C-alpha cells in the first residue's frame, strides 16, 4: 500500500545502507518531493558529508504519531551546491510496519529505576531489560514492586541514556524469587518515543544482519 500522503518536505527519516564501506544507519530529512524523485539532505558521518555513490541501494524508515513506515530506494544523483543533497528514486510502495506503541523487540540490557513516592525518589535499584516497545518495557528485578507503582526508569540506547517515567501494569513472580515487571510509559514526549523506536529499529536490523530474526 502506498502512503504517499506521509511523504512531505522536512520529514525526518532514518537512512540505512546495507552494504559497502558506508554500511550503517544515518539520520537526515526530506528536502523536496517531486513526482519521480525525492531530494534528501546528505547525512553526516564523523563530521563530514557521507560520500555515497550513485546507484547505492537504500532503505528508508520514518514514523508519525500513529505508525512506522518503510520503503526501498536507490541513489540517483549527488549535488554538492548550493546545498549538499541526494536525489533518490521516489518509492514504488511504502509499507506500514506497526503501530508506534506496538513496535517491539526482545532485548537484554541493564536497567536502573527509582520508585516515585510522595517524598520523592527512592534509592536506585537495578534489573535487566528483556523486552522494549514503543508503549512500554519489561524487565526482571529481585525487588517486589506493587501494581500501579510509578517509577523513573533509565535505559541506554546506542547513543544516549533515556529517563522514562513509567507505571507498573503487570507483575509475575518467578521460581527464582525474581519478578518480571511490565510497565507503560507515562506522558513521555513524542521526541522521546521516536528515540525509543529508532533504537528498536537499530536492534532489529542488527539481529537480522546476524540471522537471528
């Protein structure tokens, strides 16, 4: 299905190069929308414009307030002046990936959290993250929490640490005397949610590259 109305000038996108010396993920935005082409800003890498070659195959992902989207393209031409831009092929189709809150990935990493109480924040506790989505996360802890507890959770992406206000919505006691705790985000900004979803996409792509999903 083609979601043409989702493409507009100024749209922030994630650009993925799967092969070659510039393999990786880059952030940029759409500068101009034509009938057969899109003009996008040349991404930066290590303080320099990324010298992608014409003919490079690209994957593009972006999100809005409802869902995440994906399409494939190819680099047609490079322009250095007046502003460095890339001309890429207009997508033949745009695929809707998932609703933003349902974009989910199993992930194992450390997490720290504090209980938000009437008198402020508790001491910091630790656990390990086992599941991350656009709407919440799941982690394991030795501490027994209560339903509806409010927490300030901290997780690390590949780029930064995120502080996330969350609420406990489910508790499962394991035989090992540990607890699986599911939480939902509480009033996080869309900018923060975008960072979480971008991180999920990065993890997904890394797992695909390793043949694990």
